[in-house]
C-alpha cells in the first residue's frame, strides 16, 4: 500500500521485469478491498512469470516511485 501526500491510499504490485523495477496500481483503498487487490496481484504475477509484457496493463508505471 502506498499513501500519497494528500492521504489517499493505493494498492500496488511492485515487481522486477527484465532487470527494471516496475509497479502496477491495483486500486484505491477502500474502494478496492485487500482480497480483490491480492487476487489481481496473483493474476498479474502469473503473467509476469510467463514473461508477458504488461505495458498495456491498467495503471502501469515505469518505476515504483512515479
């Protein structure tokens, strides 16, 4: 979970793909529950493990801090 300076809370999946650190926003808390964020993260990890590029995934970021 990342908390913005404004106090908004977001679920993120952070991962490394081809030696680049990346992050995908999974949703905003409390709109997205922990269970839903974990399910989405599990699905995305499967895609990462199969070496599928996630450039088209919603909320894709070039780096975790962006």
